[in-house]
C-alpha cells in the first residue's frame, strides 16, 4: 500500500512545537468488541474518510491527445511519476508524451466514477496508456505509483536495468529499493505525517512511535548513501526509478518540504542523505516535476 491520501498532501505547515502533546495512555477509550463508524474522528480529511470503497459520484475524466494520460496531484506519491515522465521528456523519448490532470483529494475527486474505473483503490496517481490496449481493445490503466514507474521505465527502456540477465545485480538493487520505498513510506506518510500534521490533536504515543520509525528509515538511507552517489551506484547511469521514488518522499522530507518537520526530525544529522537529496533536487526534470502544472478535470 503506497498511497495514503489523508497524508500525501505536502501542503501542511503544521508544527507541534507550540502544541502540548497529549499522552493517550490516560484516555478513557474502551476497545469495543466490534468496531462501528459512529464517531466523528476529526482531522484534515475527516469529511471524506469512509470505511467503504467505490464511486460516490458521477464523473467523466478528460482525455487529451498525448499517448499517456496522468490523473494525479503533486503530493509525494504523485511527484514520483511526475519525475519519471519529466526525465523521459528531458531525453525526448518518443511515445512518452503525456497530459496531466488534477485529482483534488481534498474535494473527493478520487471517488468519482471515472477515476474509480481506472483505480478501484481511489488513491493518486493513476495513469492510462492509450498507446497500449488490452484484449478487449481498452487502453491499459495502471494504479499504484510503483507499478506505474516500473511499467513506464520498462516500456521505454530507461531508468531501470533490463530484465535480460545482463545486469542482474543492478536490477536486483533497483527493484529492492523500489519496493523498500513502497513498503516504508506508509509509515512516514500515513503514520508520522498523519499524527504529526493532520490528526485533530497531538498524541504522544503515535507521534513517538512513528517518529522513531521515520528516523530509523532515514538512518537506513543515510548509511547506504555514505558509499553510494545514487541509490544503486556511483555513476550518472546508475540514477534510476529507485532514486526518483525515494526522493519524492525522503528527499523532500530532509530538504524541509514535508510537514514542516525538518527541525523536529533533526534532518541535518543525515548528511549523506541530504547530500543526495540536494543533488537530485537540482536536476531540471525534478524541478519541473515538483511544480508540474495539472489541468482541471472539469
């Protein structure tokens, strides 16, 4: 599970330094035998959170002229795909042209019928490849950021070592770090980000729990990058989708772009990670990706 729309939005500047952190060990909450959705949970996304899936309103997504149609938002999960698409554009890769449309998660666009049809999980990003069709003649639709970047990288033969056996170690490293990000980021976004920035009140136990895990993950990256210029090597050719997806979350975090949490997390302690993050941030494609202009869907 890579996407968590209640935590992906990087626009919050909440800071707990002026808030009193409460300890929920003193809570009078009694665990019920069966959970019921009968209490307002508060928080930034409380108005759209429900325990059910599926479309909530009619919606027709626009389709542009480019072969790739992206439906997303410039949150960390969305930025992952933005970066790859812009890196492909930097290389003038034919067939990688795309139109990008805004799915406003705060307004519930992700629950429209058109979006749910291409992503039943109602999380950004989603992409439709109109240059490839299924057996039924339908364009290929993809969801989950990791699946999208791997699909595109392999489709165009860029930013991922080939699966032909010629670069087994390089490919293994790339896929390992890609999946590391997919498995780790929910603890950063849905865990730390939610309780630090979006929860209706600061609670000591979950903030401590997810801060500890977030700092452990930052340390994993910092130790690895001590001996690596990029996630999978030291040459420019080693820059790949693992760097892109990890940078979108952890690079932006240590550069102070997420949750206004840089001081709280003491990100300057992770000097190797920060050096890498700054280097990636200077790439022209990455600069365009984080500020990508998204067209309205209506």
